[in-house]
C-alpha cells in the first residue's frame, strides 16, 4: 500500500466530470458500505464498489480508471436500489467505464472485447447475430475453448441461427454509431 | 373487457435465437389471453448492456430508434417486451428523454426523431395488470398442481424501482401470483432479484458459475422442482450453463428452468410446439411427471 | 419626540460587514433622533447601562436598537428601557444581523440597508404609544400529556411542588417505552426496578389525577386558563370497582388478542392487565377480541368478577379539565422496519425489533427472560444486531440519528452474552455514537469483555437458509463483503414521532418539524418551552432522547411550570386587537374571521359592536385587515404605525438598480 497525497493527487476536474455526466453528487456518500454488501460481484472486484465511491470522493482518477471492477459490474442495480442516500451508484460505475474507455483503459480485456464485438455486430446487422458474435469474440481473444462444450446443445436445440437477421434499417443503425462518434461530449 | 389491451411489441434479439421458446410462448400466451401485440416494424437491437457501458446517449439512441418506429403504429397503449434488458433500455431512454437537452442529443443521432416516447412494460406486467391472476385462473385447463417452482425475476426487472415502476423491488410477487393461479406451488425463493451473472458467460464464465450456481442451490434448498424465469439471459445461464455449473461445483443439479410463459401455456393447454419445451436443455419431463404423480397420489 | 438610537457591533458579527459608525451618523440626522451612537454589545451589562444613561442624560422618550433578531433580545431591551423609567413599548428593534450582515458581503450596500432598517424603526417609534399590560388570574393546575418516564417525572415534580396535576395517558398503563425495557444502559440496572417506584408514586400522589386509556380531544383557552377536553376511552371495566385481582384474565377464553405491551411477540386475553406492575392496575377489554361484545356469547368475566366491575356497554366519556399549563410528553414510536424489503419486510419470524428483544430478555416478558427464537423456541447461538434501521437513511425519509440505538444495542449484546454464555453476537454499525457519561466505555466493554464482534458497515440483505438466516453486509474497514449465519437478527429500529403527534400539536397550537417532532422555542436556550405560552415539552416528543435526557427534560418542564405559577396573576400581552367603538358598525366580519374566537358581539347603547376578549386574542391581526371600517386595530401594529414604516422606506431616493 502506498500513501496517497490527498492534496496533490486530488483531481477535481475528474470528479466534476463524473458528477456532471452521472448527475450524482458524490459527497452524499457516507461510506456505509451497503452497495458493497449487496453487490453480487464484490468477490470478483479488485476494488469494492463502496471504495470506488470513496476513491472518487478523493479524486483518484488513475486508480479508478484502471480498476477491473468497472468492467465486472453487471449494472444489476442492487447498489442503486439500496443506497440509503439515493445515489445512483450503478450509473456512476457506468460513467466511470465511459471515461475509462475514452482514456484508453480496459482492464478486463475479455469483457471489453465481448462488449465491443457485440456492438460491432449490432452496427453491422442492425440486430445482434449471436453466432457471429461468438465466433468473432473467440477470434479476437484467441480463447478457442470458450463454451466449446455448449455448441452441440445449442445447435441441436436449433437455438443458434447461422445467418444474421438483417433488417432494412441497418444503415440507420450504423449511422447512429457514426453520428455518435462525431457528437461532442456533454460534460467535457 | 371492453376492448383488448393492445401493445407495440418489441421481441428483442435473443428471441430470434437463444430464447426462441420465450418468444413463441409469450406470443401464444398473449394471444390466448386476448392481449394484442403489433410488432414494431423493422425493429433493431437496443444495444443491451454493452451500449450503456459505452455511452448513455448512444444507448438511448439505439432504443429510441425503436421508440420512433413504434410511433408509426396506431391504437397501441404502449410497448411490451418480454426481455428485461430491452425493457430497462426502453424505459431508461424514455425517462431520460424527459430532459429536453438529452432528448435533443438522442434525436440528433436518429434519422427519424422520437416525438413522445411510449411507455414500456414487460409482458409480465401486461399479463399481471391487464389480465390478472383471477382471470388467468379461470382459463386454466390443466392445472400445474404439485409443481414446486421457484420464481426468479432477475436483477433488473424491478430495479431500480424509480425507473421500472412495477412490483416490489425486493420481493416482487407478480410472477408468484400468476404461477399460483396456474395451480403451481410457489416455493419461497429469497434470491428473487439477485443477479445470475448476466452477460459475463463468455468473457468471465467463472462469475456466472458462482452466481447462477448459488441460485440453483438456494432453489433446491427451498424444495423447488423447477425454476421459472422472465429473462432470456437468466434462463440461459441457469439452463444451458447448468452442466458447466455442475462440472465446476461438483454438484448434481437437474433443475428445469422454464420461462414463466411456458408454464402458463402448459396450464392453458396451448399448442406444445409454440411452447418449445423441447428447447430446454435440462429436460423438464421428469419434473412435470413427478408433479402429476404427486397430485394423482393425493387425489 | 426625542429618540435615542443604538447601532450594535455584535462584536464583528455586524461590524464586520456594516459600517456601524456611519449608520449611527446617518440615522442621527433624522428629525426626531436626539441621540445616536454605535455600541460594541448592546445586550451586555455596559451596553444596557449605556442605553439607560443616555435615556437619562438626553431625556429620551423612546429607544431604537439596531442589532440582532427580536426573538432573542426584544424582551431584554424592553426591560432595559423600563429600568430607565420608560414604557416598555416605547422601544423598537431593527434586525441588522440576520437580515443584513449575515446575508450580504458588500459593506456599502449592507450599510445602506442597515440605515434603512434603523430609519424604519425610528419612524415606527414616533407613532408608538405606551401600552399597559392587564393582569389576569392563573389556574394553578397543570396537565401532563403522556405517561412515559418524561411525563412521570414532570408530573411528580409538579405535584411535589404543590401543584394539582392531571396526567393523561393514551394506553392502559403509564410507564411508556421504559416500562417495556429489561435493563438500561450504561449501568445495566433493571428498568422496572427504577421506574416501578416512580409509577407507584404517581398512583399514590394526592396531587395527581391519572387518566389512563385517555386522549386529549380539544384544547381551548390560553396560558393560565386552558380548558382541555379529555376523552376517556371505554375500557368496559368500571375502574372504580376493579381491584386488579386478575381473575378475569385467567379465565378469559379469548386468548388471541394482540399484546401491544409485549410488542406483538405474544398474544394476550381479550380482557387483560398490560403487565404485573401496571399503573393503574386495572383490567380492560379489547372489544375486537371480546366474545361477548362481538358475538354476544361468553360473559365469563362478568360472572367471575368479585366486584362486579364489568360493563360491556361502556361508552367513551369526555371530561373537561381546566388547567393553567400543559406539558406535552408524548414520546416517540418505532420506525416501521417492514419498509425494508431487503430485511424480509416482516416475513421472517426471527428477524425482530430491538424492543421485541427487550420483551424477550425481560423476566416478566412472554419468554420469562429466556432468550428463545420466536419461530421455534430454540436458543440462538449467533445473534446479529443491525444498527441504523430507519435512522440516518434518506431513502426512507429518516435522515436523522435516533441517538440511543448504539447504546441499547451494546447493552443487548452484553445481555445476550450474560443470558447465553455460548452465544456469539455480531453488531453491524455505521458509526458508534456514545457521547454520554460512561457511554463510550460501555460500548468498549461490549467488545472487549463480552466479545461482541463489531463490524463497520451496513447490511444489504437478510434471507433464510434452512433454519438460519444469512446476513449479508459489508466490512468497510476490511474493504469487503461479509456474511454471517444468524439464528436471530435484531434490528435496531430508529425512533420517529409518535403517531398522532402532529394532530395533537395542532390542538395545542405548537409547531412541529417535518418529521413530526415538536419544536422548542429556542434550540439552545429555551429547550422545553414552545412558542405557545403555557405549553411545555418533555422527552422524545421534541426529538429522540435517552432516559437520562428525558428525565432531565421532565424536571426542566416542571420547573418552568412552577416558575410560571409562582405568580398569582399573569400579565396579558397588550399587543392585541382593540375596537374603536365610534367607527365600528357592528357588521361582525371580524367575529367570523378570528381563528381564535377572541371577538364577541356586545351591545353598546342598543347597537351591536365588536368586543375583543383580550386574554384570548393572539395578536395575529387577521381582523384588522378584514374590518371594512378600519375600526379594529392591532395595538403596537396599527395602520398608522405600519404606514409610517412604509413611508420611511419609500421616501428614500431609489438609487438601487434592480439587477
Ligand atoms: S450505499 Fe451509497 S452511501 Fe453507502 S457506501 Fe455505497 S454509495 Fe456510499
Ligand atoms: S450495479 Fe454494478 S456495482 Fe452495483 S451492485 Fe450491481 S454489479 Fe455491483
């Protein structure tokens, strides 16, 4: 453990940006730990969610953006539902992820690749093509063993379509992504 | 009922593949119970979880395209969808677009802007509120007596309550009441709203193994012969991955995991092909037979 | 007229952002001002002496002090001018602290505003007339509403001081929450051993009339002369005949009645005596469960009662009690923890409230002091306490700290170990609040000597697993999620305003905060007074309080009443409405509009006229704005006085730009 110099390392711009984007006031958190207590993923997190809140109060940008927890949060809304101070904690987790992406972090590569592949599939077909998603994900990560054993079951049940269900509006969907790339950040 | 409840219907992508049986059984049940569904023309993916992890405007825009498409339909009172993840995205988009600035940003990504977002509901909410357990009970031809079932709602169907605005966020009961109306025995299931591991199956299988494994353990501890779900992802984690869970934990779960619509369809005596029981990985036959025998024995 | 003006520095409170010398100089230029100066602390001894000296030296007719809020010091300065021989209403106060220096930083505009406010006060003073208070007699009886420990203390202190006391208690017995407790912190002494004798004192005190099972219906009148209607709810037992022998309760066949005294962890008989030490020790019938009353069968108790006290046809009865002062001591209620769905919302039998646990611990409780689980009667091994259930939680609209839960939880953890040496306790807490005498040492003892495992973090969920419960919380100090397998979970439920508190407040015409707790007159300096003269507060009705503080407040309220009653006559406030007979046309509009019924119609040489009952008038001024003739005027706030103020302000050149 290292000593955090609270005066020097406090990144006020970062805190303000996260507060602006999430429309939450991080000072409301009194560190009761209820979010961590309820979070089903605490066991997998490197920083439990209440400490994410704490480090956010302390303006510890780098520690936060590089932490794995951001990528392991399932947005299950347990923390948001139970926070005694009505903080939308899950939204803060989401917004931290947004910022982490922008700044080039992605500490759980497999998760990030999975999500990216998913969105590429949406962009390409207008709807998710599950089979294509799986193949592409495996290709990108090189994890060839992923769910290999489930293949036969899926196929025999006729649950995996071999062709994408493309839609007429595919170009419209693609444009959503393109225009989004052009759009200026709201809380920059 | 004077006029049939009529909704714009948003099936969601998994309904075309991994949750085909949820899709067909939802439609069949709605039709049988007089709920009219008009498909949203040329609907597209809502972006699910991955989209909102990238940006909230992007996520809202992917849902908003469907809100705009739904506005082309007439005579619908809202949007109905079977999938909780789609529902969350539709509701969140609609809610955040109450803010004119946000709406503006979302609409600027779309070819056709949204005028006035339609309210969205889960098919479960529609069946519970527009049909209701009492009316459902009257339509039952083949009661599920003896079937001990754990109702599992998943983490986001009712949470956060400010957004989802349906049922209790800690102890929802809508599915319980519907299943009871079918004659099934609903066992206490304290983890009704606990997360199953969501979409981490591929990238972080270990997390799903642990969380879904716990759900199966608790269902079994409470005497369930089967589970009922309302979410494609939950169902997949609990059913398709049950063999993986057993392999990881060394347990011997053999717990059929139904969509609650399949159970309604069974009790209403609907066409088996529409219910897609053969699509379940854990074969439900034994559980259904055991239930039948239990009641036969009692009679 | 010769007016003296004193501009107060209030140390740097005012002088920091107001040029007080300049204000004194400017106001000194006004026509009627004969003397104007600034002063360091107008309220201090030298400050007041300065005012008196100036009145004498300059032969002043009236004084303006520009300083702080009149709430605090108007009475002070009125006494000052009175000491110098002036009428106390020849005094005006301008608030240049709360209204100027504390809210603005710009010295120049602050100074200008202070000049304006002081000038307004001067203008008003030129129109002031001496007013003389009238005297009226005092009824030296006091009513105490609420028979918990605070009310008991107040009643006993008043009664010992020679006053006649009427004690009104809502339930069938006095004792309140304290009577339900097994032990008290930080001494772990037996609650009923210390409260019991006081309850007996109440019963036996010749000066105390006790109405149990009674409620205040309406309150009329004013300080010194209230009339309170008390509704005695039907008990279906004639208490003058009942000896409390308890024969009826032994034989009553209806045994499923709700046992409120035992916090519903047990049931009781339809005819019952709350608990063995109940005061009054009288039986009463719960009509909901009485077979005779509901179905016209049974009648066992009537047959058995040796004194023939049973009255199935008893009705509620209202008595009027004239009193001169009222002490509200209505206590608190517990937060309804079933609002926490994540703790089972009331579905789990072994997840109980702290007060239910007290009844379990109590030797006179339904389990005779053996700790057993409500569900199966088994002795628990792991007992988990969850603090802050309904306290410091904005999401359930209870942002405040209930103040005593940390302490009683530590006590219950200690008692658990005492009762069950093999048990292990866990306490989930957010912060430990133990600022009283010997309090922190007490919580340390729970940890150090009794091995209670304190875990800093909230609990997110409780759910059953087999015959145990999983309590899932956080240990924020270890930075992790934790789970405990509990046999019994005790929720330290917070305190909230007693049900019906706001209703009673409206009858008493006192204010309450947004949570329903009664508002004291001054947070620090008038803690047991209210803004309604003659109505005092004691105990948790004003905010959550532990026993020592409640008792202290009970005594404090009693001393206030004794002080009030030390005079045979009280002075009425002369700032009341008064009718100009010549102008009054007898239309009666003011009579209709007065919210206090303070105006009556009289006959003046054959013509109807309005007449103000001065002791009833509260000086609200509604009538003065209703009267089409301007015939009814509020003394010290007459139309002329108010217009003088307006004129003073509007004659100023309008230099301000309205930005
Ligand atoms: S639950 Fe809310 S207040 Fe408590 S630690 Fe988490 S964010 Fe902070
Ligand atoms: S939303 Fe994320 S951080 Fe919050 S409880 Fe769920 S997984 Fe944990």
